[in-house]
């Protein structure tokens, strides 16, 4: 409820706010310069500098963007001023990140600082709904299971627990997906579920609305909540917050895009139409003919799409490329007929739904909405200059395995509207990898991120990047190759010579290596090539084993070699000698696909304005896997001669300027000697420590 405040009252509020933040700034200074050091924490200039900047931005209610290199301790840098603010105002704070692991680490960090300050606000850890047990679905699932194993499992699950990790026995994914929270509906739960009074997730959702504490959630949940706020819908999270932190903010663009992405498949479209048939029963023969006509057009459209996929696969195979997102040629005549059919059917359903007493008492909003969304999709696809981007992927055989996706082109403007346009809250944005390239001014390094998110440069504050405190000069060196075949134009030769180079590099470190790939096919061929050529266990990322299990095995077998792609570029952290040798198989340029193609189409120089920034950010993420603590050491190898001295690539100096490791060599003997010296120094430090102990 809004209350009228006099002009003098507003001035008093501003005065108090400034005084409070002057005190908060002094508290932050004392914490980092005095208290933290007395507690045994290291004095990191970048950390307390970042924290002061955040406190100042909070005082001015100014959005802030800051890159904090690995080891800065960015979580402490923003948590400290936020906790001092919370101590005074008792208003909720939201911290959103991109992984569960970081959410849990944040919860631990907040508790550490709480203990130092002697102040303990509530912490609400809001993981995604699929991580929690739904007792209602659990009862339904096991009611249908008759075997003894299922009954025993149900007895164990029934003894308590709210998420999968709470039980000390293995719950297969195919079973967990039948008993977890799938589509939370508070109205349904309130009216139908006998377990709601002690359901953890039901209570968590209520807690998110009521809490005045610290909410730790993922970026997906926050984005969905802000979309609801923007459209004046009922929110998931309390609306009392004044400050939001987006950690790992380099993922924000994709999170926002995903929230606006529409996905349909042949099966889902069939299901929508069958629901429409049920809603229109009794309307007569005309609607049945219209639905029959719809199916004819649907088959023609998906046959055409399937043919497009086959042609793109043939082209990709010819040039040894991989396709994750297939482009769509929308010049399909049957699309118009499909759109017209859906329009007519939607109109009939809407009339029936609004006029008939039987339907007026039923909740069929979902069915009607599905028809409307489908008409919107076909209508957008028919526009020559559509406001959307379209693509496909394949998850099964034939046309029934095709999935069609669409998302708006203006994701940057939507990001701005959600995160920077609401005067009621201020956004703090941070990550270890935001900048992509170096100009005369540090602000230029943020240009690609700013373009993709419409970060308000005039109303916001762009902080100078905080350099990692780790001693890269002494603990790391990059080896780069000269005279390698081009990884795309001469792929087969590149793979063969690349395997030879990897074998030599693994001999230096006796395994202990993570090899990062941009293509699954590259990874699989290198895996086959290494298996019989090196005396170390070679592990490879694959769908049948969880990432955590593979990483655990990699850590156990200290000389093992791990091959990974995708999330392995940023989603893992392995401290110690088990990861002493990081190998980048080729520069991680993004694979051409509709979203990247669109970004390039609106630039003057797509290579330098899109492909190179994307590549540099991912390369920084990958190299960040090597040094995870002050004691870590090792070597990085880039098996791609486009960064070499002989290369004429106009972006190669941008790469070297952007990387945290400045020592580099193309001399194999130099990199071997450097690694051996690192090992010797480490052994000496360990012996010295043992003697002191």
C-alpha cells in the first residue's frame, strides 16, 4: 500500500539513507581492513575495492557491473555490504546465480560472514522445483508399482526427506522424474493434496513470498518472477526487495532468452489439437473437417522441415561440422494453411468456451492458451521480417522427433526492462568472465555484454575489472602451437596432429589433465586416439554418467585424463595436482546457428563484434579451470595455431591481452622445463611444511 509522503518527509528519507550508507561504508572498510584480517582472511585489494564500489552504488541506487577475476572472493565482496544494509533495514535481498553448487557455496559464505558479524538473518535456499519430492505424485506412482523393489523403495522414501540427496540410497532418474515436483500449482495443492501442511516445497514457495531474509535462487526463477512483475501477475518472490545480485552474470542473456523461448513438437501440437477436439465436441461435422485439414497441413510442414534437416546434416557431414540448432527455411506454402486452420479452430473453441454453461464451469484456460500460442507461432513464421528467431533440433526419429523453437530478437531490450527499468530495485552484476577484449579504456571490454543486455551505461556504474590475486606469473604458463593444420579447413589432419601433440603434453605432467573441446565429434575421436597411446586412465564426458561422478573419479585417480565439452568449460572446479595440465583443443568459436547468425547480421563486422567476443569469454572460462586456489599450479596448452606468431588472425592479440596468464611460449622444451620446476618447488614446499608440522 502506497502512502503519501510530504516533500520534507522525502528529504528526510534521503538524508537518512545517505547517513546510513556512510555508516555502511565505514563498516565495510573496517570489515576488510581490520576484522577479516584478524579472523585469518587474506588482504585482497581487489576484493575490498569491489565491495566499496558496490556499497557506493547501493547508496546511489545505481546498477553496477563488475568483473572479478578468479580468487578475488567476489561473494564476500557483495555479501558484506548487503548484510550491513540488511542489518539496518531488515528488507529481503535476492542473490541469483546459475548453478546449484554456487547456490550452496553462497549459503555457506553468508553463514561465515554472519558469524563474524554476529548477525543472523534468515537464508532461503530456493533450488529448482524438480529437485524436491512431491508426496502426492510419489503416492500415485508407487500405487501403480507392484514389484517388491518398488515397495521397499517407497518405504524408505516415506520415512522422510524432501530432496533427492536426503536419501542414502540410489534413486534412478527415471523414477525420480515420476515422483518429484513437476509443475507446481498452489491452487491444486491447496485443494487436493493431503500432504500440503508438511510439504517442504509448498512451504518453501510460501516462504519466498513472506521472508525478509536472504533469498538464494537461480537466474531462471528470478527471471520468471520479474516477468510476472512486469506483466502485473502474481509474483513468486516477495516484492519488498531493493537489491538484487546476479552472480555468474555472463549467463544472464541466455537465461532471459530461454524464458521467452517457445518450443513445440509434432507430438505436442497433436496433443493440443486433440484437446481442442474434446472442447468442441457437439459442434458438428464442420469442426472435424477443419481438424482433419489441420493434420494434412501439419504433416506437409513437418515433412518439409525433416527434409531441411537431412540436407543440413549432409552438408555438415561433408565439412566435418556439428549441428545443435538447425536453421529453418520458412518458405513452406503449407504454413499459411496451417495458420488458417488453427485460427478457425481457435475461434470455434473460444466461442464454445465462452458461451456454453458446461465449459463456463470448467477450467480450460491451458487448452485455449495453447491454441492461441500456436497461432502466434505460425503467424510469426509467415512474416518475412519476423520479430522472432526460429530454429529446430532433433530428439527422435523422423519428423515426429523434430522440435521447433522461437524466441524474440530483442532479448537485450527485454533484459533491460526486467532488470534495469524498475526504480524499486537496484541490480548488482558480477562474474569472473564478462569482458571480451581490451581497448584503450577498460569500459570497452564490457561492450559485448552491454550490447546483449542493454545495461544502462548512463544510469549505471561500470567498474574497472578486478584482477585475480593468484600468482599466474610464477604458477602458470601457456604453451601454444605453431604450424598446426587449420582446425576447420583441414580437420582430419588437425585431429591426427592434435592427438600427437596431446600425447607429448601428457608425458610432461604424467596425465593430470583436463582437455576441453567445442565439438562432441572432436572429443570422441581424440578419446579413441588416446585410449591405446597413453598409460593413464582416459575419462570422457558422456550422458550415461553424472558430471559429479566423473569428476569424483578424475580426482580419485590423480594421473587420469578427462575429456569434456559444454558445461565443463565453466561448471567444474578441481583444486590440487589432479588438474595440473589444461589443454584447449581448439579456440572455442561458437558454432554457426540461428541466434549467432542473427547477431552477426545486425553488426558491421560479425567476426570481431560477435564471434571473437563469444570465443574470448569461453576461452577465459576454460582457462579458469586450471588455477582454483593460491596453491594451484600448472600449464595451459592451446592446440590451435591461430594464436601463434605466424598467424595473420587480426584477433590474436586481443586473445592474449584478455587472458589472465601472461607467460607464454611455443617452445616445447620451455613448457616442459617450466612444469618440472613447478613440481620441484611444490615438493620443496610440501617437505618444508611437513618439517614445520
